[in-house]
């Protein structure tokens, strides 16, 4: 399907999110839409996929002017979108979610739907169990399910918003192979919204770059990454060196830890974490690193072993006897990968989120001091460069700005900071900024443990790396002297 966007404008109050955007996307091609957070990428794709109307401008499909009243209307015309946070129902099975959106019937034909699901997954190279509940899937598997559902419903234009975030290298390779086959053999038009320039290099035929709501450049691939970065930000982003951690005071001691993750049992983990240290947790999707991080936060039960917190006076406290809230009170904070599922509250404004984290704002009173809350929210919005206002509903912010808000909500006085994929969906400049904020925390004594599917990020920011494979954990003590290929081999099961 040939897609033309003709002078698209989208205005939110005083903000021109899309400012006279025109582009043509040919069938059988894979396009990347690049731009920094807030450049207007997601807004433009939501207009194309029927989630919101343009203020002005036209959408032209195969030469015919089109207008959509809803995503379902757009999908009937052949346009489907996969969002950063997949649109599924956690209490339902894979098959039930696959059936959603099909033509209405009093009694769904589950046998036919199951056959369609299995065949579509086989065609795309996915491996999904129809009877598994959604809350048992990883983010990557949930994305695979949504792609399969959209293809089965007749999508001819497939829009993917950060599809490789939170998925393993193997899942990414399978996804890319499927997308290339859909474009070349079935002539789908594929649109990739991403900040990962290596993904763009590996997958796309052409790149269109947005900045401040405008198209600032188009390039055929292959294209030099430095040129794309310069188009996105107006300048090339340089990597700045960081100080090494000063590993002194013991903060956390893990001894003989055992737990049952979703796919694997992790056992006999010993770890000493010191103040100011950054430890990356690496592994294939479902290898236990996320469960380990949640066990430290009190969100995942442990089967064996002990967790001991040590304060500045060398006094010890058994953490495994405390629940999540008790650990938060003692300076242990957790930030999940699922922003809207776990980290933030849909329907609340940015200011209301800060009110939830400011008990002092209403201490001794049944009333919230909204003047103080709004003042604090405005200060954090400015400090973290959040593109939104105190009265903006959190779900109206872009994925990157939701992530910045989540980081801004972290309390100041922390002993241990536990982060799931802390830069999920952020552009290159925003990744640098968030890590500058996190590394500033370690200068004040906080220890950081984080997971990330991005091995470059693991290597660049970690003082040590824990590698999870097959229920066992090994340690890389000097990540600066290991390559991404070597770390990938360890993750895949090769031992040093």
C-alpha cells in the first residue's frame, strides 16, 4: 500500500506537535521515522493509525484520500500500529487477545482462531502458546502477539513503535527476518519508529528524520550513523567519560539466594554490593535477571538464602523479612520497565504523581498542599527536561517523557536503586541525560543495579556485570575490557 501524508498539522494547545509534515511511503519498503523524544514521531503515527485526528492535512492511501474515526477504522483500511506498551488484556489468554478485534459473533469460532494464530505465528517465526495468560509473557512476546493479531486482521501498513525494546537478540533477529519477508514477498509497507540506530541500519531501506515537529531530512540506507545523529539533534552527540566507582562501604549482601523465575530456577547467588557501585544484570529474555532484581525489591519471593542491608554505621538488617513498602522506607527503590502498567498511574496528572511521592506535602493535615506539589512538579519537569506540564495526564506524554517522569519521581535519599531497562524508548541524547542523573545518585552513595537488553548500555555504565544463563550467575569484574560480542557469548552460555 502506498501511503502519502500531505501537510499534516497537529496542535495541542500552544504546542505544534506536527508542523506541516509531508512524506510518501512506498509499498514493499521498510522506513524508519527518527527523531529525539518529543519530535512528533508518535503523534504522527497515531494520526496515521486512527488514534487521533490531525488538526489539518490529508492521508492518501493508494491515491485515495482517507480519514479514520478510530484505530479499528484504520485497520479496516489496512493500517495497524504496535505501540511501545502493547494493547492487551492481562487476565486473558494469548488466544483470547488474538480473537479481540475480529468481526463480531455471538460465539467466537475458537478452533478457527487458534488455527489462524498458530499459522500466523509460524509464518512470522514466533513461538506463542495460545493458552498462556498475558501476564505470563515478556514484553517482547506481547509485542509478537500484537503483530500477529494485526497481520491476521489484514494490515497492509504495519507501524512499529520501538519494537525491539525489552526483547532478546534471538527474538529481534526473528522479528527482523519476518518484517523483511513481509515487505519483500507480501509488499507490506513497514514503518519503524525507533531510537536504536543499529536496528535502523540492520532493517530499513530509508530514513525520515523529524525535529521539533518538522521533517528535517530523508536518507536512503545505508547511511552514516553520525549523519543521522546530526540530523536528529542538530549536532553529533559525543560520548563523555565517567568516573570509576569508589567501592567502599558495603550496602547489600546476598548469600545463597534461590528463586523461581518464570522460565528458570536461579540458585546460589552470592553478591556484595557497595555504595556508589553500578552493576548491570545481563541475560537472554527470561533468564532470571528481572526476577532477581524484583527479589531485591521485595516483589518476587525467594526460595532460599538471605538479603542483608548494611547502613553507614555497619548495622545490619535482614531484608528478606521485609515487604516492598518496608524496603522503600529504608532507601530501596524500584523502577519497572512497564511504565504505564506498573510505574505510573493512567488518568493521573504529572503533578498528582508527584503528590503521591511527597508525604511531607500533606503531613499533619488531611489536605494536600497543591501549591507546593505544583511548584515541586514544575521544578522536576524543568530539571529532567520533561516535555509536558504539571496538569498533563501522564498517558498524553510520549514514552520517553513518561520514562523521564518515572526517573524524576525517585526519592533523593537512596541506598539502593533497582532499575528495569531505565532508558527504554529514549533517544541517544536522553539516554546520556538520564544516566548523568543516575550516576549523580551514585556520587551521593546510592548503589545501582539495572537490567537492559542493550549490551552496549550494560558495558558502558556498569562497574560489574552479572550474567544470567540457565539458572546460574557469573560475574564480569571489568566490563571496560569486554566486547559486546564477548558479552553476548557469555549470555548465550559460553563460559570464560
